[in-house]
């Protein structure tokens, strides 16, 4: 999978490395900005109040 | 059969791009390919879970502290602009005051209305409006000032709640007053459905008469939400805020 991506990136090894880094950063950004904030309330780690539910 | 197919593939790949050994490792055997993709997916899943831990325990704190700082400064500005004793003391949109618990060693905690995730995720402590309405210290009459805040992540304002012991001061600061409470009871584990801890007269803490109480709730043990940790305090005295905002001696 990652090998496939690497082979399909353009340019020489340095360009590929740079593009890969940018891709990784983009994925981390999407995770931190959208996926984790969405997932967090669904997981039972951070409920601090007492309530009836 | 297999050998023939592999050889054909090898040749094709060889012509297209790159040397033969690399070509043999790629796409020639469906099983090997499936295993390597599965392996990479599992590694990815592990990394994503690791990132989630980083997110919950570090990044949410960064975001929440930034928000809480902004809101806290806004309130301090508002307080500085309005004359003490004048109107504006009940303007509670941005928050009603600051909580100081020296034994938690976390500075001042902004207090806002409500205990929903939206409120608490900004790195503040929220006072309960549901299931039990908290009585604000500024209100007339007796009652329980019940608060909640995060134990981990999102500012983790009550992270050190287990460092609070009986007799420790809890100070709540509003525009015009310092409300000094003293911790008199601690419940280090209770069910999350135990809403009685928030009652106006929290009998579980050992009191039976109406009074001016404060209740801090958060989750326990750390990093989970299995139980709730509760700390109760009772009002000792109320100091007026002077022109220099000198803190009461408990905070010095």
C-alpha cells in the first residue's frame, strides 16, 4: 500500500520524501481537526459530570 | 501453474519499470500482497491510536488553555472597566469568576455556566444547571455551588483533585468578593449516577443542615470515566475585593 503510493509519487527520491511528508502532515491535520473531535465524545474517557443518564 | 503466471508477470513488470527482483516482490503473489496490505493497515491503525492519545492528553490541553486564557482575560478586562459594586456583576455570559484551589497547583480556573461538553472543553470549570441547579455563591440564601471540570485533556483543570485534602482552602473569586471555602469531606469514588452529591444539603458528605457548600466533581481514576471523584467544602468567610485585588491569605 505505502510502497504503491511511493512508486506513484512523481520525481526523484527527495521530491518523493517531501511529498510524503506533506501527505503525512495533511493526514495528521485532518485527524486532529475533524476525526478526533468527532470520535472523542463517542468514547468513554472524558465524562466528568454526574447525571441521570 | 503458479510459476508460469509469475514468470509472465515478472516479464511484464520488467519491461514496464525497474529491475526484476523488485518486480517479484510486488504484486506477483496475491497472498503475500494481501498480508502486506493488512500489515500496513494494522501499523496505520496503531499509529492513529497513538496519535489519538497525543490528541487527547496534549493537543486538547493546548487548545483549551488558549481558549480559557482568552476568556479569562476578557473577564478581567470587563471587571477592570466596571466600577466595583456597580452594575455588571451579574453579567455572566463570559463566566462568573475564578476558582483557586492552591492544593491543585493549577492557578486560576475560569467558571462558566453549564457542564456540557461544549462548555467544559474550553478549559473551564462549569457549574451544574442539570440535573441539579447549582446555587451560586452570589445568590441570597443557602445552597450548593456544584462544579465539574475535566480530569484529563481539555485543560485538565481538576487533574490534581486527588491532591486536595481535608482542611484545604478553595477560593472563588468574583468581581466584588472572595468566597473562601474549606474542604471538609472527600468521596474518592462514586457512581456517575450519584446525583445526590450535588444536593443543596449533600448528606453523603456528613452535613445535615442547610449551608453554603461547594462541590467539585470530576472523573476518576485518571484517564478513564468509570467513577466520579467528589470534594466538598463549606464557606468560611467572604472578603471584599479591595482596589488592588489583594488575594485572601489562603492564596498568598
